[in-house]
């Protein structure tokens, strides 16, 4: 259940879910029989979607794994919509997958698809159609089956973003999202409320800017341009249910950096630049409802590209958070869910493979709760442990624009009776809705939301 849809009916109500950990186990997801695979997204249950070479690498097919399992060539090959190739780009909590399929004979005319829950592509039912031409790419899907992407307009060489109705094909009369003022727009993600993000040529006609469209509304050039980090171009990659957007932008120095906005706000160069890993480039690809971001960044003078996790206020190389003897070098992270699982890509044994990162530590709320005292049990590899690493707790207060930190630095959490304990009532918090994040080594491992009356 998402935080912004919790029922606040009790005087002190908690809802907890797990978050990121100090260290992850890595599962090489393998392939559909070929030599390569590439992850694109992960859903709330740990199902990963992407594309992979089939036996002999004669073609690439979309795949969808079972929950927290490697690719099974017998069950996870989604087939194609048209031609010989397909690729999945997003997956929702029901196991519906969107993506595109094309024929090698005409690779410039892909068709978008949306599958039924946990089913392969059905050419008879899953073609999303177009905005009037023979070209469509699907890039995102929400829990209601609304798909977003890009399609060319009939008879016109323009490309526009689209957003479908719930589990419906593209309707050119209603689903064209328009642009930021000039031809060309692309949708990349959609949230629970139907807000869509992407990028479009802005009113200047010379540069791409990231946009965030209002729920189930077309792009409004007057309100939806997210701006930049101080440079000329930006692009949005993902949006969470609070309206936070992650993507990339050029800064005033001309370098490309990852950004994350505040809830339903434009890019603020002073606060939204997520930084780098040592090189000059970083790009965000996904984020969760707690504002944690994943993507890739250059390192060591731009000689390498590594996956990153941005948690709290720090960008971390995910290669530093997996086993040191791992056979995989993580080159990019593409998605995350609210349980802290990350879909990523890496070089494993010399081959490009999709991988799944599973957090080792998870902090769970420990009832009963009374008098404003919070207690978190700690799981290590899903087993209760009394070996509690040092942890901190940070508190945010709910406002109309999202959760605003009350204590962004975090306070050290006491340990007692094999659990973390914090007395929030001693913090002088007034009435309101609050979120507590518990972190180990600066990485979130658990959360709780409560109301004080």
C-alpha cells in the first residue's frame, strides 16, 4: 500500500515497509538461451522484465521472470507481437508488461504491446495501435494498465507522447499528450495517479526539456516544463506516486548529471543535482516512493560506467555494496521497488546479463507501539538477528507538497532487547502525519508512517 493512500483513522497508526540495505545479494538472471540479457524494470513483487537473446542469438525476445527468480527460458519468453524481435520496457504489480516488437525487415516500424497479467504477448489482443502511423513504442505502465510511450502521427512526421486509458489501445482522439511547444515529445513513465513524465522539445525549438503532465491531462507548456540543472537540456526517466521525478540534465558547466525533483516541483539546481561517482556523467533511471534513486554514472576519469544508488544524501557505487568476489561488475541500475530490490545490468563472466539485487538487511516495525515509541526488528537474509549495526533514524512531516524532513541528518537509534528503539514523543513533534526512515551506513533499511493527534 502506498504511503499517500494510507488510512489515517487512528491516533497513532504505523505502516511499515522495507527499504534499501547496506549490502545486497546478487542474482545473475541468466538469459533466454542466448549470450546476453538486459533488465529494464522491476515490479513490487520482484518480477524483472527486459530483453534477452534467444538460443543462437538469432533474435532478442522480451522476458518477464517469476518473483525473485532467474530467467526460465521455458516459461519467461514473452514471444513477439510482429516479426522476430521484442523488448520489454516496464512491468506493473499485476505482471502486465509493455514494450515493443519489430521485424528485422522493417526495424523502423516497431509496434507497442501490453500483455495480460503474467501472460506472453498475444498478437491478437496486445497490439496498442498508434496515433495514426505505423510506429509506436511503449515505455511505461501503471497499476491500472495505462500505458505510455511514443508514436508517430498519421501523415505527419511528428512524434508525440501518448497515454492510454485503463487497459485500452491508443485512441488518437484522446491519448495524444502533445508537446512543450514544438513537434516531438516522448513519454517515459507514469504513476498511480496518471501523471506522465518524459521529454519534449521546448518552446525555444532548440532543446529537449523534461516534463511532468498533470494526472490524465495533456502536456501543458505553461506548467509542465521541469527546466534544467542550469544547462540547456533535460530528460525525465521515472516518477513516483508523490510526483517526484528522476532523470538527467545538463548543468551550467555543460555536464550531464542525475536529478531528482521535490514532489510536484520543477528542477531546482541548488537541491536536485544528485552528483557523480568520480567522473563527469550520471543519469537516473528509476526511483521508489521514498525518493531513493538508481541509475548509472561514470567513474575514474570516465573510463568506466557503474550502477549507483542514491539514498539519503549520498550517491553510492552499487559495486561497493555487493560481495567483493562477485563475478559481475554492475554497469547500470534501471529500476527499484519499495522493498529495496533493484533490477540492474552488469558484465558477468564477460557477458552482459540482467541481475537482481536483494537487500540483506530489512528493518520491520515491531508492535505494539505506545506513547510515540518506535521499535524496529532487524532481519538479515530474512532471518531475525540481534547483531544490530549502528543505525540512524530520520523523521519527515507530511505537507501538501509531500514529506518534508524534520530531522534530515538523522539521530542515532538506541538498541534494546534485540531491536532498534526511538522515543519520538521526546522529539517535541506536534500533531500531524510523519514518516520515519531507519538507515544503516546511510542507506535506508526500513520505514514507518504514523499520525500523531
